[in-house]
C-alpha cells in the first residue's frame, strides 16, 4: 500500500481537486483506492455524497485517527491511500506528511501562493518524506508558470514536470461528483490528470 499526502497550508490551492482526481485515476487503473478526508469542511466527503459510483471510498476523519485508519485500509486490501488535508492546520498536515510515502503540494502560480508555500515546504522537510510541488490552475499563456516553477525550485522544492491548467472541467466535474476522467475523458484536463497520475506512480514506486 502506498500513501500520498496532499498538503498546502494555503487555502484554495487545489488540494481537494488533485486528491479526488488522482483517486479516480488510480481506481480506474485497477488500484483499490481510499481517500482520507482530514478537512473539517469535508469537501471530499461531500463530493462522494453526490457521486453515483461507490469507489473510490472516502473516509472522513481526524489526524489522531490516521494510523488506525491506514492499518484498517491495508487489512481490507487498499492499494493506494490519498489524504486530503485542511489548510491552516499544521498538526494535521504534519501527521499526514509523516504517514505518507510521497507529499504533493499543489500551488497556484500567484505571488500569494508562492509566499505561502514555505510553510508547507518546512512541514514536508520536518516529516522527512519526499515532497514535490504541482503547479495548479496554470494560465494557458504568459510566463507566470515558468517563473513560479523557478521560484519554488529556488527554495529547494522539486516541481512536477506536469502542470494542471486553469480549466472549467476541474470545477464542473467535482460538482457532478466525478473526476475529469469521467466528466470529459477526451479533454485536456483528463490528459493532464492521466499524466500526473502516471508520474506520481513512478515517484512513489506504486
Ligand atoms: N486547475 C483548476 N482549474 C480551474 N479551477 C480549479 C482548478 N483547481 C482548483 N480549482 C477550483 O478552485 C477552487 C479551490 O480548489 P480546491 O477546493 O481543490 O482547493 P483546496 O486547496 O482543497 O481548498 P481548501 O484549502 O479550502 O481545502 C475550487 O472551486 C476548484 O474547483
Ligand atoms: Mg480542500
């Protein structure tokens, strides 16, 4: 079983969007996948409530229960665990980071996001788990994403070679209780999620 923690101390960077879409991709590739929703806002759980399919399973929980849930999931044959975390909750993010094989830090290519990313990077370093940033909601034109990538690398964090663009499909699919692979399988967003998923599999040897 492999565990991926999605953390970012800044709100709205795309943690839940990435968690749900990666989980759908993993499930579709035949890996039994569980999402652990540690955000008291329970967005991932809410998504599952609007979903027709049962898989991937979403478990709403607290960080203090994490090790117990991970052990139970493994006993039940889960192959991939994706932990969606809350912003502004360092203890919960650190617990998740420590329990994970790989940390993903989604970041929008904006100045406020870049300034805020250092807290998440510090948490990742403290956990000693490998961490990678993923640029999310990148605009189709302009130099902003490249500049953001350089700024993140300059503070010592690796950046995923695959970016997620600013795309309506990411918004509409989640409203419909789906991932972009289900909502618009031949769209650009689906292509990006497929690529990110394959890349994450390689990074986490899963
Ligand atoms: N690549 C994208 N393109 C377009 N919209 C996006 C993209 N990624 C995320 N969004 C939208 O941005 C908003 C915030 O995304 P999301 O909820 O995934 O962030 P979050 O980091 O989980 O937020 P929070 O910190 O509140 O938990 C949502 O409305 C989502 O639909
Ligand atoms: Mg969220």
